[in-house]
C-alpha cells in the first residue's frame, strides 16, 4: 500500500485523510498534511529537533492530540516543522521526534493557519492493506 | 428527520428520540438548496440530544455545517442538570466583533485612506506568525486572563467607558488562570493585540444607510460617518484551552453515562470538576479576546492620531460596542413563565438583549443592545439592536454574520486571491494582507449574502436593523 495524504473538502474546515502501511506512517503523513496548511514545506530546513511524548485514551484520540501538539510547538516555540519521525506508538502513548527550523518571516510564507484538530469523525483504522486515518481541522 | 415549516422563516425539526427537545431553525427557504444543509440540520438535531437542553436546539439563518454543534447554533442548558460542551463554544473562544466610531467623514478619510491602511497594517499584526502589539512579561498573562480588558485599563490602554461598552464589561466572571494549561499560556503570551488569520479582519468603513434613526442616534452613528470594525478572537490561547478541555471531556461523557452522537459534542455535567475547570478556563480565554480587541482598538486610535495629527479624543474615536459570538454564558431567562438559570451556548451566534435589560449600558438601554454583524469581505456589515422577541424566543440571541457557502478549497478554485484583490480595489476598497492566497477563501462569493441573513432576523423580530456600513479598507490576516 502506498503512503500519503489528501485534504478533504468541508464547508468551514479542512479534513485530512492519511494512509500508510503502519499507523506510525499515518501519523507522519497527517503531520505533513497539517504543516502543508501552515507553510510551504519546501522552504523549511532541518535544523532543530524536538522530542514529543503524548498520552491519550485511544490511538485515534492520540492522532488528534498529536496534531494539536504540533500546532502548539509551532506557535509557542515558533518552529516550522518539516520532518516527523514517530518512534513508538501504542494504544495510549506516543513518542516522536520532529524536526524543523525557527520561523523566519522573510523566507517562510505562512498560509491561512490552523486553529486545532477536532474530534469530529475522527478515525484510525486498519485495513487489509494498511492503515488509514481521518481528522477534521478547524482552520 | 422530520422538518416542518411553522412560519415564514421558521422550521421545526420534530423531536424524535434520542432528541430531548425539538430543533428550531430560523432560515430563508433557500437554505434547503445549499450544499451541506442536511449535515447542518443533523447537527442541530444532535445538540437536542444533550442532557438538560431547554426548550429547543436553535439555529440562526447563517447556519452552516460545523463540527459537533453547527455554526450559527444556540443551545441553553439547565444550570442544575444540564451539561457544558466546549464544542458548543468553538475553538476560537470569544471570537467576536467590536465597532468603533469616529467623528471623521468620508471626505476626511478618502484622501488619506492608503496611508491610514498602511499605518494600521504596521500597528496591528496579522496572520499566523507575528507577535501581538502588547508586550507581556512572565506571569502577566495570568493576570490579564483573570482581569480581561480591565488589565489594559490599569495600563492606560483602555478607558472606563471602553469597558462599559464591552459585553460583560470586558471581564467574564469566574476566570481562574490556574485552570489554564502551561501550553495555552505559552501560546498566548505573545499574541495579545494581534488579528489572527482566516476570517479575522479589521475594516475601515463608512455608514451608508440608517434604518432606525433613534437607535442609530443612541449608538452614536450617522450617515457618512467613518467607523472601524475589528473581528478577532482569543488566538492560540483560546484554541489550546478548547483543545485541552475537549480532550479531557472526551472520556468524561462516557463515565457519566452520556451517549454522544458526535465526539465533538464532548461535554460534562455542570457542577462537575471538569465542567467547572472548563468554564474557569473559558472565562480566561474570553477575557483574552476582550483584551485582544481592546488592544487593537488602542492601536487604531494610535494610527488615526498619526494620520490625522490630532488626539483620538478630538477625533471622537469611541467604542460603540463589543460582542462575543462564540461563548457559553450563565444567564437568567424566563422559560414557561418562570425565571430559570441557564448556560447559553452561542457558537456563531450573538447576544441580542432587548430594550430595558440591565446588562445593556444605560445610554443604549432604550434602544436595546447593539449587535454587530460583520459581513463578507468587501460587501457590507450591519449594526442591529436586540429585541424583546429575542429574549422570549432565542434566549436573547441572534445571528453572527454571513455563514459560509463554499468550502475553502472550492472558493480557491473559483478565483485567485490576486483576482479577488483586484476586483475589490476596482470597487474602491483598499486591501492589505500578508496572505493574498487566502483572499479567495474569504471572498464574498464563498459566503451567504449577509443582507439576506440580516433580513431574516429582522423579519422574524430577533433583532432590528439600525445601520449599514460599507468597507473602504480591509486589513486581513
């Protein structure tokens, strides 16, 4: 099965559908989808790494929590992220390493901005040929 | 779902289990031809399943499909046995709008519009990146979160009159900084006094029609007068607070035996620790937003002083009113002849208290509470007044704006941001933005016609048209 993501239409918000061979890949693809809405990914260098550790009551809730945590890292630490490496993923916890560089308004063209990942129609499922997830983003 | 038309602009969704009350939608018949309307109506029905919902799950004519609650939704929960739902407020807690009047006229501003818009763009940070206009040291955001616009008054950035003309006096009661996560504080500390992005904007407008002379006079607006409208919310601070509490409440509902048709309706019984902490944090986010809009008004005063070389007091730059349209408030309303304390959730809906209500500032009380309805970019905006009928039928609530028609993706396919900008400028509107691409997402064709939405609430009697404003310059995030 391939690995990738697509943005799904919704009136006021944007859905992210991400897929891969493993759930870790779904998380990584969803993160790339998220940051494609923040800034053009081609302009971001890999300079700084942040460790992420999260817990939630289910793997699908972890997916939403993961995206929200990345938004926090972007806004609070002013880091634009480009690489996402999910190292450990369980039913209730996640450990990851994400890489990017400090926001530089001269080089990074920011897009509209994402407010949060919602729980609306949140899904993370195993299929015959891999995994697929869906998260609706409030933009 | 059974939907019955009960009046010209009123539809009822019959209360089929698990709905506890009917749905009531105020809308133009054309709603039923719009894409996504079925999902939006389903969301109205879903809200009617929540414990403690009083009378009806209500939707305004700008209703559109959201997540959990529809946008344009109003639901009052009984304080004794109801729930509070962060999704019924939204991620942008106290997204709202403020209208500022001046004693300048069109002929004063037209020749200096470009420098004025440049000055505004310089002083009011927009978009997702930059720091807000207000500098806060460690620990100060916690104070601001508890004191709201009053925090700015102590720094000389707000007058007592500014506070009295803000909903809640610019401070929501019950705000406790201890209920706010470290993440939210980190995000918020550098964002006070910033516009944000998406559909947030700052517009220089001219009043081009007055419908209710008495109310317009009471509110201090007249034909040809220049006003400034600021539409913004609680930024990353509010988003993080909503995220934190929705995540918490996702498991709470199950523990209290509440079945949810949509996880984004995650809620907790009022009085439970989770509800109390959410409300304490929500009040902090609301206060942040009041302070945010106040700070931006302060910057508007500075910009006008710079361009017109006179003090803002001489230029008559005064607050007309500031309203929230994403919030949950404890209010007392008359239900079935009895006074009842309820928690009114307004998500994309505005409070519209009627004439005589004690919460309306004395100088406006005879007219009713000012209601500010921002229109789609480049078209028109409205100033309305609250009514007795709103008090009786919708827990003192009305619409909030135009409501989206097209998805952002579909809007971008219709025209480019550059084309939208050119069309606005050809129509005489100066546009300043850091994100030209997103202009297409916010173009008027992506939204319902605000004139239609306002016509419906006026016809139903939920608010009265007072004055219409037309934009001259738009600053967009």
